[in-house]
C-alpha cells in the first residue's frame, strides 16, 4: 500500500505559525474454489481490514492543520484566533467540546483555559514603570493581557527557563495562571531567533502529542507526522522511513492482537524470553513455594533459600520422608503426584509461554530471511533479463509474490500474542484459521523459492488463496 506525502513548506523563524496555509470441517468456511471466487468480489475497504485512511506529512505542515482548526473555531465562536487556539489547546483540540463549554459557562471555560485568571485582582492594576522582579525603571516594560507588567529582559529570561524545562504552550504569566499565546512570544522574542525557534519546536511537539488525530512517526531520526480522520488501532506507514506502526499505541503494527494485549506480550517477552529456556532446562520448582531452584552440587538434599523447605531433588518429596537415604533417591513411584497444584500451574504457564514465544520468534526470523529471498529474486530477475529471458514486467509477479509472502507472514507472527492471551470457545476457531494461514504461507514460500516462468499461474493461485486466508482471519477476529 502506498501513501501520498505532501511537500514541506518553509517559513521564517519569527512567523512559524502565521505563514502556514492550509471445528475441523465445521471450521471450513471456504474451499479453495470458493476462496478464488470471493477474491474477485472484494473492494479495497471491504477486502482489506488493515486499510486505514491517513496521511503522512513533514512536521512543519502540521501548522496548516492547526491554523485551519483555529480559524474555523474563531469564526464559529466569534473570538480572536489567539483565544480560539487556547480554547482548543485546553480541550485537547476537541472542537465540539470547546463549542459546548463556550455555550455553557463561558467565564468558567475561559478560567479553565487559562485565558482569564482564576483569582483576579479586586482592583484594576495601575500602570507601573518599575519591574517588580529586578526593580529596574524602564519604559520597555511589557504588560500581558491579564494586566501584569514586567520588563522585557525578565520576561525573556522567564520564557527561556521554561523552554529549558520543556514547556512551551503551557507558559503562564509570572504573576498568575494566564497563558502566554503565540503573539506574546513573537513580540518578546522578536530579536531572539534561536530562542523563538526552540519555542516553536517544543510547541509543535506538544501539539502533535496532545492532538488525538496526530502522531509522530516513531522511526529513528524521522520527523514525519501522521494525520487521520478517526483515531483507531490500525496500520499507518511512514512515507519517509517506511515504518509501519499502530496509530493508537504507537507500537509496531500488531493486528490481530489488540494494543493492551500486545503491550502485555512485549512486557512478558522482556521479562521472560532470556531466562525461560534456561529455567526450563536447568531448574525445578520448590514443592512448597514454587520458586525455581538450580542444583549446584551433587547432593540431592535441597533446601529452598526462599521458604527453607527441605526436599529431594529426584522425587521432590519432603526430605524427612527419606530417613537415612541421604544421597540417593531410590523410591520409585509408578504415578508420582508430589507437586502441589500451584507448582504444576506455574510450570505449565512457563511451558505455554515458551510454546507461543518460540513460534513468534521463529516467524520473526523467517521475515528477516525472506528479505534476503526477495533480494535474491531481484538478482535472479536481473540476470534473466540481461540474458534476454523476458522483461522485468514478465518477472514482476515473483516480486509481488515475495511481497505478499512477507505481508502474510507478518500477520501470522502477530497472531501468536493474541492466541497466548485468548480463552474460551473462540480460541479453537482462531487457532484453526491460524493453522490454515500458516499452511498456505509455507506453501507459498516453497513456490516462491522454486518458481519459474512456467508455473506462474500456480504461483498466482497460491498467492490469492494465501491472501484470502489472511484477510479472513483479520476480518473474523478484529482487534478493536
């Protein structure tokens, strides 16, 4: 899927804002022939559950979006642009909420938005030529619309101190909680280009992070921003770094697993993946407290360091039952049942995790290998074209097959976190469809690695079947 990008706009440092415009058989829903017929009737929106309308733009183009929203609200409420901007910022860019609050208790809304001070002075402020901070008498004092006046040097020093702490849009008056708008910053920092540049960089970052329809691309050293019409946990792809992520959580794209389950999976992987195999291979659980214990000597008499329980390493029964059999356990039990239920549960939980992690990790590694396969295909096509064996167009289907293979295996990889957390009857259907998808992926992988121009129809048929399996799973098990 390709996504259009927009050209970046340039603006002067002092005018960052204003210059921007604008069961088995029971589970078989499809036979292969049915799959092929259905593939002809799919539209883009209906056939691809991953389709998501979004745009990817250079960060500076965000200003045109914000300006449009501000202008629209200012016209609707008949207020100035600076006030409209502060109202939108206070409602996290929710226009309908801003209008609702404005039409309700307007004065309280302005106080909540830090446009009016929460504790206004009882008497109007008298004009003052002496700065209350540095006590200098200077005609260059600047008075904020709340009425508080300080010399420009103190204002500038205050703004710089806020920027050093990462604050920009939330800079308040030095004597009350009224916010300083863009126009105030532009006036005070008109001769400080580096400072005003830093201010608008932080302001842009805070706008994107607080706006529900905008998100930074998390790619390394990438300055692109995604814009959507509706915030959903769906796939977005950067036109600059080509990274595919989930708009809602910002993690790598993980359908058909929901965001919360995927984050829990990543956390579990970070905690368990490096130690799970070692624990399974080299430890046993204490029969009393279930702590994993590693045997570091020849003696079979083990004392748990956590609960001080003495037991036999061989049969896991209490050591006191062994009498004088101190160094060898010769008690054979046809059906030993010495571990408590919680010990069994703990070990089974670890086995379950390892089962799903190994498959998750295997498909991750396969994805990397398939990148190499695609490169080999490109090289082979180039050689064949050079030898007069067809054109690039004749061989394009091989690259299409390699791309589809990667897309389908990517989906398969992310089915395992969901299967790990799933419970109930739906899990059986999910695992059936998961197995069918895996089967078709391996069939496709086999054909891609061995394809020639004579079996193009067979390969393309396998491509269609595999894609239908992928789409069916995603459509039947939406993650939101």
